[in-house]
């Protein structure tokens, strides 16, 4: 029997996971959101004072992915193992670091065409006007990366895995669609929040810089809820896929 998943069921379960005990989700996410907010404002400070380098920006990207990895492990644990684990306990654990390296590898696979385009344009100074071609290839490399995405819940569960053809699932395209739907859904509150922030920045310039970290906190909270839903999609898709 061909393994498959239901897009509607996976979406419904993922958002139900997010909404259930929503107040606790917000409370549990506070440490992660504070970490990212502090790092982001520190990065802004360094950029504003022309101290930041490309390495500084890369370090912020890595730090954000490490936080995301710990969130992913916590979500997989709760959905697949029916075990509750706190972010602070999982943050920088050996399992979380392993998750990060695999998460990073999958991200690099997905973004490889865009990274190649950036390298050619900014490092080799090669003019390339075929951006649309790189975007099309990016869709295929992203789907390829999603065909390997189940190594992440397997790692959380302690299941042996290898990067080979046997790990490729048959629902990469469906996962791409699911991720796109979740991203679009969270784009709405993000845009509303950004509009509010810009309005406040225009009307209250004098105090905006003082309270800007609070706006950043709210913005990263939306991102945190997005992360939870994405990792829930992976968890429920994994659960459904291997229950066939």
C-alpha cells in the first residue's frame, strides 16, 4: 500500500495542537522568544554602530536555528512520544545539537540554488540575470529536502536513520504545500502586527526606540507560534505516513 497523508487532517491536527492550552504555549515559549529578541537587538546595535560583520549575521542565523531545533524536539516529543519537555531543559542538549546539524543540512539542501546565485553575484562578481531559473530549481531542492525531513522526528525518537534513498518519503510535494499554507496563514497576523508597529513608529517617534524591544518580542512570538505549527505538521505527517 502506498504511503500517503491527508493535507486537511494534518493541518487540522497541527493547528489544534497550537490552539490547545494556548496560554501555556505562550508561557512555554517565553524563554525562546526572549533569547531571540535579545540576540536580534544586539545584532541591530552592532549593525547600527558598524561593528557587525558577515560572521555576526551568520552567528545570529545559527543561534536562531539552534533555538528552533530545541522547539522542534519539544514538539516532536509531545506529539509522538506523548511526553512533555520544557524548552530550557532541551536547549543546547546533545539531542538538540544533533537536531540542529541535521536541520541545518536540510536547510542548506533547500537553499542551495539561492546560495549559489548569491555566491556567483556577490563573491565571483558574475552577472546572472536568470533569477527565475534559480527560483524554480529552489522549489525542487526544497521538495527534495522535505523528502528527507522525517530524519528529524526519527532523531528525536532515537530511531536509526541514514541519508540515503531509503529515507526519501513520497510526500515531499504535499509537505511543501502544507508549509506554504501555514506560512501564508501566519503572514496575515505578521502583516497586521507590522502595520501596527509602523503606525506606532510614525506617530510616537520619541518613545518608539525605547519600546522597540517589546514590539520585537511580539513579532518573535508570532514566529514562535509559526515554528510550533510547522514542527507539528512534520510530527503529524510522520505519524500518519508511518501508520499506513
